[in-house]
C-alpha cells in the first residue's frame, strides 16, 4: 500500500530503491547479464536464487555470492523449459525462504544457431530456441507469478530483445562470423507480448510485469563487429553488462511501484532512429 500524500518530503527516496530482505529468483543467473543482475540485486540487499542449467553450476555461483554478501542465497540447476523442474525450483525457494518477491527471466538460447541462415534452419533448432526462450519464460511466470498473484504482490522482469522491437540490421554482421537467427527474434517477440498480457492480467493483484531490453552487451566481440556496431549506434559503442543492471534494481524495487507493462530499453538509442 503506497503512502497517500502530496508532500514528497515525507518520502525517503533512497529507501525506495532498497531490496533489503527481498527474495529474487533469477534465471540465466550465470550468464553475461545474469551475473550483473545477481550482483546488483545482492548489493541492494536481496536474497538471490540463482537458477541456471547444471552445466553453468549455479550452486557454486550462489555460494560465492552468499560468501561475498554475508546473506543467504540459493543455487538451483534446472531446464526452464520443463514444467516439473520449474515447479521443483518454486518449492525449493518456498522451503528455503517462505516467499518470492521478484522473478527475473534472464535465460536465453540462441548460440548454436548464430551462423545458420534462415533458409536452412531445421524445425528442431527452431523448436529449441522457442521452447527455452518463450516457453521457459511462460513456465516461470505461470508457476512463480501465479503464486505472487495469489499472495498479492510481486515484480516480474522478462527480457525480450532489441530484435523483438526492430529487425536486425544485416549490415551489422558484414565481415564478421556473427548473425542473429529468426527464431530468436520470433521467440523474443513472444516474450514481449506475453509480458504485456500478464501486466494487464495481474495488475489488479499487485503483480507488476515489466521488461528490460538490453542491446549489444560487450563480451569480447570480434573487432569488426565492434566497429560495425559503433557506426549504427547513436552512442557509438557496445554496452557493458553492469549498465543493464541499474534498470533491474529500479524495476524490482518500490521506486517503480506504479510501473507495469513497460519495456525499459537499455540500448544506447539503437531503436530511436
Ligand atoms: N547480450 C546481449 O547483447 C543481449 C541483447 C539483447 C537481449 N539479451 C537477452 O538478455 C538475456 C541474458 O543474455 P546474456 O547475454 O546474459 O546471455 P548468456 O548466454 O550469457 O546467458 C544465458 C544464460 O541462460 C542459461 N540457460 C540457457 N538455457 C537454459 C535453460 N534451458 N534453462 C535454464 N537456463 C538456461 C545459460 O546457461 C546462460 O547462463 C537473454 O534473455 C538474452 O536474450 C541479451
């Protein structure tokens, strides 16, 4: 319940950004952006549940986070595209913490398709990308979001892509071995639509559903790609994973209490021209 006042002096604006004591589940926690999400939310006081595939060793990552911040964290290995694994995650979180305040769907699959031209994409590869990116987000929202709705509060942040807002500029990839598959754009378009649907569906239950759209996060890219990127970007550079995480703290916290259905683009103005 928000304070009913017109006097901003009554409000502690610093406290509004605090995540003290909040329990936040982050999928794709061990990834490039996931790691920054976990660290930022932990620095603001949250208990983080690091969810990722077993290969990424989320338990180890959570143990390091717990040691660094001196606060209980949890690691959980799962495939987000399998419903009973998502249910097991949810049960484990409730058993350990008794609640969930935030859900961040930060997983992705696309890499094995990066270089595959559209004309030859197999059904199997298409299905894998859509299953993980879109169905995985659906399952996490269904299982954990429904619990939030029943309990009357929560903040969900899904991650679509610039390429669900605009098409990839194919010139970006000239002279590089990189590319972006159509299944990725299509699956992320689904994440965008699902998020807006749920923002409306759960607004009256005090569950906010927002999105963060990162773009071009630096990860030791090929020099040619970095040069091409600078030409097409208003800010003339790639971003860094830590630059995406400020938006997460805002959207998880009470500072964004009247924000739902929003897509916060952290893309250096890529889609503005
Ligand atoms: N990096 C960018 O420039 C960029 C741009 C736009 C959008 N995004 C989006 O941001 C999010 C994070 O991107 P990133 O660059 O950190 O990606 P990343 O590949 O570094 O991390 C993704 C994580 O998801 C995990 N994952 C994959 N399949 C999974 C599954 N089935 N179940 C559970 N976990 C699974 C991986 O193990 C990995 O740790 C993704 O949704 C991505 O689509 C990234």
